[in-house]
C-alpha cells in the first residue's frame, strides 16, 4: 500500500535522527479515492541535502516542497514538506495537517467532498458542521480540529447532541474537543453556552455534565462543580467506604426525572448544585466526612454561579431555595414541622430531590421519607386535632404521676377532648388532665 510505503520512508528518516510523518493519511486516502493523482505528502524535520543522502532519484522542488521522490515501480510520487519545528509556534500548528497541493486537489473534487473533508460549512448553521447521525456517532465534518477552530461552540453542541441522542462522540472529534478545551472556555461566552444548555433534556443532563467533566471543559466553565470530582464523602452513614461527591451528584441527576417530574429542567439544575457547598464545609474526623451547613453555603454559591450564566431572576430564586432547603425532607419531621415545610415554595422539587438522593445512595433508606409523606396527608387538618396542648412532661408535672401507660392514656384523652371542642386553651387542658388523672387512680 502507498501509505505503508510512505511510513517506511518516514522510518528511514527517523532512524537517521530526524522526525517525519505522513500528512493526514486518512485525508490523503480520501483524496486518492476522488482523484486520479498518485501522490503522498510527507512532512519531515530535515533539509534537502540530508534527504539526498538517504534516497536516490530525489529531485529538488521549486514550490513549498523540500523535494520530490518518484517511485517508478508503483507510479506514486512522494512529496516532502518541511514540518513546523519552531519552538514558539502554537501547539496545534506543530503538525502539518494539509498542504497547498492537497487543498487544490480537494477543490478540484466535487463540492460535497471538499466541504466534508476540509470542514467548510455555513457558519450560520452549526448543524452543517456535523456528519449525518446515521453514521452512529456525533462527528464533526472534515478534519475535526480545523472545523472546531472555525467555531468553538461546536464542541458544546457535540456534547449536547451526544447526551440528547444517546450517541457516542467519534474518536477524532472527541480528541479535538479535549485538545481545545481551554480555548472553548476562553471563546464560548456564557450566553452561547446557555443556549446549548437550555436544549439539553432534563433526562439527559447528567450525561451532558459528565461529558463536560470528561472533556475537562467543566473545570474552566463551572470550577465550583468540577472541584467535587476531587472531594470525597462516605458512601452511606454506616460505611467508611468513600466516593467522590461528583459521582453521587451525577447519580442523583439520573434519578431525579424518573418519577413525577420527568421534564423538570430547573429541578435537575438544582440537583446539580445541591451539594456544591460541600467544597467549602468539608471536615474529616475519625474516618468520616462531615459537611455542616453545606446546604446554606451551597445556596449562596449557587445564586452567584447562576447569575454568572445569566439565569432569570425567578429561576435563580427557585434553584437557590431548593438547594437551601433540600435537607429538610431528609429528617423525620413532626406535624408542626410538616406544616412549616408545606408553607415553603417548590416542595415537590425538594421531595423529588430527596427521593433521588435516596436512590443514589448504596443503602438508601426510605424510613424518614415515607414517614414525612404519611404526615403530609394530615397537613390539612388543624394542629389541635393532631397534637395535644400538653406534652408528656407537662402532663406529669400537673398530675404528679410517674412515667407510664397512664400518661399515654391521659394524653389520648386530652387530644380527643380537643377534637370534640370541650378543651380549647392551655388552662382548660391543665384542668382536664388533673380531673382525668383522678379518675385513673
């Protein structure tokens, strides 16, 4: 094969102490498939005189080439080009990817082939920069690194499509995105990023954020979230085994849309940020991690981050409130606590986030969650019909009785009297328990 012969020529040059490589071999195969020319381009870090000592029948060229070698047996012409060895050159320009002659050959081919290979596309329509999804992956047209240089927002589009369509990103496209991650952060504005983020479905957002992290874009874009990949926590309350906070957040984002709030984009964003405060509150003691008041710190951080991305003020308030109050439903609440909870905004989102957190935990325990749901069913009943005006300690104080079943009986009788309306005030309740205790003796 001509490309293999070209590789052998490169090895000969390299054995003599000089770098050499075939220029974009896949692109050259594409050219050969569409033209009758039999030419192979090679880049090398040497001069013409050195090449003449390594290869016979070498001809000097007057163009931008170093030399030309014609293989009479195969009929192929091997053209040598100087490689970029300037130490001050931009890293992405350190490898020759296309030559002027290759470009001319492509321009002579049909328009569709030229555009597909060189990455020429209508800058007003980013979809034209991608190959058809029928190929089974998300792939930038042409040479991905060149295509991406024309519009770095295409990287965010690629991650968004990969998440929404559940397709892998083609390898060379992925490499181009990773190589350009710092430039993507520099050149893609928060407004443009938000335009892409807004069309990521709630069910797929976990994958979008995961791809942002894997491509390292997240570290420059939302460093407050990226740092959670380096922060550990215990996998549950009964184990010292650890996991990253980020991995738990991703699992929560997976589970959040599974029940009632399937398309709740705002709720999934709140899930993304609900543990962001842990990076500022982490403490490690006796083998366990502690994050006291991380929800309060996280709410303030979240509001600051969302303003950076130009979220609407209403959405910032909703997401901030969910982050601030998401821990409330994770503890077993009393009737009074449930009533206070029901007076808060966005209780549905807080409940779903609590459920998702349980699902994402290795030993997820629904005891507190189910208890709170049950008590919510009583939320529309007056508190006087659910709790007596005097608690157990107060009953013992006013009756001089010791702890025991009599106290429970008096408590139940007091609650029934409140429900019937015969007891309405604390004074009436004290008189009632004193009289009722006499009946029990």
